[in-house]
């Protein structure tokens, strides 16, 4: 069996093989990762899973054609075969103008995204067990859990091109999530919550357990709700759902294909003047923070909407050239086996100046959304949506009763333009998306 190369050696061997090809340029993307997850239920360990992998993805540009291949066989022979496969693919690929690769090495920066340290299975399980203990202490109606899982991972990324670019970074993450069950008579409701951090100590079992329990208990006794137009409150966690839904609208690839309602609207008002949207891959310790993207482009902070006005899009090398702009460093790669795709990095609505609790208490009547369904059905071209939802009916910020079986409908731009309040409680979730509490002045709610 051929000897497996170490990380740097595998990349160097691939670059050397690429440079041996005539009339081409190329890049190598290495990723090595290891992860562990511990599942507990009712205080006892039920399952432990550990996983690790290493591999490279190779891209060859031959004129205006590109070929891509990947392998986890990191021997000299395996790496060479991967390069040859990518080269062969480039010869039969369709012509793609505006292809390019990185020429300069990204700067080395400290972003607080990696933590060293080994932990036992027992240490990991203890976090999950504490989540369940906290949840049960919130309310006696918490009767059990579907499952509670703690997971952590460590990753090494290396990037290199035949034109001299070279970069590497390490990152880590820890997270815990649970699904708590609340029971009242014959009624059962489930409330889930999970959070993640770049560090083990940054994971809060207290916060996860409490919110999951409150979500489950809060659904008990839910009633139908009459159809009406009413002010709507999105707490940070539901606000994140909105931010995630509009994230694709900033994707330059979607813009160029006419699949974004933000196409051609730079400089136009697309949201309330209270709304600013920021993409920040340099956020210290952010879950989507990285020094460079999957094409070796240095990342940066990008203001996408400022005071309601659209400022620009998220781009790759190729889409930036097509648009005549600078690349933003948003060509991310999920693994070595996937080509880069434009995606946001710590995308969020900027903090407001208002105290969130006081802002909500100032509303005579409002519907606080606690669950949104089928966000994938939002039309990115028209912005039209009709989503299943559940929530709480509020008067002067005080919950009167839980609401179920409702539908909220409208248009994304109209919704963004109707945001009348932005709280000062910006929170980031496990997906690296953030939002403060938002108040929408009026929205159509379908019920009974």
C-alpha cells in the first residue's frame, strides 16, 4: 500500500504535478477534519460517534475550460491521479469565460477561531446532561427529551495555486442541542434549541436547556387565531430565519442569472431606514469566520444594506469580474469534495438602539412568531411568501396565549420596508447568522 502523505506534502505534491501540465494553471484545496458527537437521553450516554477524514480538491484551468476532481487517497499516486482526472475533465468541459485563480498569498491573521485541547467522552457528555437538568428545572411539565447531543470538531484548511498563492488556517467548534418534550394532560409539545461556539467553554448548557424548555412549554394550550393584519415580533432566533432567507438575494451568481429580486437595485431603497445588513467574515470567533475563502481570496467585512439602501453583492473571483467589482471573499467550500459556492459569512442585521423588551412592550397588540415553516418556498425573484407559523399573542408585550395553525404572507421587500423597530440584542446562532429583535409594523396573518 502506498504511504499516505502528510497535509503539507500532499498539497505540495499536487501543486508540483499541476505545474507539470502544459498550458494550464491550477489550484489545490486541502481539508482535514475530525469530529466527535455524544448523544445522551435522560442523563445516560446512548451513542458516541467519532469521524475523521482528509482530502484534496483540484481545479485545473485550461484556457477557458475548467476541470475539477477530488480524492481522499493522499499517496503520491493518489494525488497524481486526482490531478490527471481534473486535467482530463478540463479538456471536455464547456467554455467558461472569466476564469481565474489566486496569485497572491492571503495575509496571516489571528481571528480567534481555533482552540487546542483534548476532552474525554465524559466531559462532552456532562454538557449534554446539564442541558437536560436545566430544562427539567424550568418547568415540571418537561417530561423527557427526544435526544440531546454534544458535538465538537477541528479542521485544517490549506490552499495553494500554481501561481504562487499559499494559505492555511485551523478552526474548531463545539455545540450542543436538544429537543425537549412538554406534557400537559394528553397534549405533548416539542421545543428544540441548539447553540455552537468556537470554544468548549463558550457553549452554554444553561441557555440551551432553558430555551428548549420554554419553547416546548410555551406551545401548550395553543389556540386558533383570527385572520387579520397585525404587528409582528421576531425575536433574534426567528429574525435569523429572515436573515437566512434574504441571504441568497445577495449572491452575485443568483443576481447574474436573474434569480434575485435585488438584481439591478444597487443604490435603491430595499428595506426600512432602520435596517442595515452586514456580512463579516472577520468577526472575531465567528462561526463563519475565516481568513480567506475557497478561492484564496482574503475575506472582509461587507456592508450590504446601509440604512435601508442596497450597497452591493457577495462575489467570487468569477462573478466579481463579470460585475466589474472586487471579489468579497465569499466563495466558500463545504469540503474538499465540493467546488466553491458563494455563501454568506456571519451575515446579520446590525444592532439597533432600542431596548428590545421596551420596544415590544410599547405595542398595544402584536403576534410574536415562535416558529416558521417552509422558508425554502420563498420566491427569490418576486419575493412572495406564504409560510406556516406558530406564535404568541401579546398585549403590551405580555403573552396572552399561544397561537397555532396560522399562515403569514407577503413580500420580502415589503416586509423589510415595514420593519419599524430593531432591538439592541443582536444574537448569533449556530449557523453563523445573526439578528436582533425585530418589529414589523403590520403583516397579513391567516388563521380561522
